[in-house]
C-alpha cells in the first residue's frame, strides 16, 4: 500500500486457453492474497457462456483472437479499464500476467502502448506479431518459459525476446 493514498499495485490476469475456469479464479485470488488488487479479464466471453470443453474448442477459441488482434486488444483493454477504475488501484503499478494464451494476449496488449509497469508471460503461446510491435511497449517484460516446450520452442520465444531487445524494452 502507498501509505498516503492507500492505493495498491494491481494484477490484470489473462487466462490460459481453458478460459475463465475455477483455476483462473483461484489464481486471481492468489494474487489478491499476496496484496495486489487482482482482476481476471474474460477474453473469451464466459459471461456470454463461452467456456471451451476440450482441446478442440480451446484451439477454436484461441484462433478467433489470434486472427483478430483488434478484438484481442479491445477485450484486454476492457479488462484493464475495469481494473484501473477500482479506487484501490495504483494505475502506475499495474502488471499484466498471462498464462499460456494469456502470454500471447500480453504481447498484443503490450503493443498498444498500454501503461503497464510489467508484462509477464508464463508459458506464453506466442504467435507471429506485426514487425515493430515492441516499440510501443511500456514497462518491463518477464518471460517465464520452459526450455523443452514442444508447442512453443525457444526459437519462437526468441523472436519475442529479440523484438523486445531491438526496442530496448527491459
């Protein structure tokens, strides 16, 4: 907490390919227990009844957003806007933390110049991004990724890292 304002750092959490599952909500609660204002963004539309039931449905959902970066950015912006409206949030200390699909969303949202202090990808399912995307990124990036990941090998992750380094993003 800021001793003067009482405002706290915040976490905008972006779910994995499974969507807004009980696991997603448990992770949001974990961040809150650690002292952050926490908000789990509903990228797929669980509020409209969208929750993939199997890998095929998960893939279909993630492809909707990979093919439409503007939709991805708009849904993430809506989550960000909802989070920073909370009077307890210190808007200068917001981290986006994305798991799997959420790591991909973090890169897309980072390219919008959103004023994030930190953008974290945990096992990010990275795709192909518009060249130069990182020049708009704010704050720092942290990529936590397994060296033996078959689906998203280090060669894929390195494209993201090189783009960040080229833009001098810490």
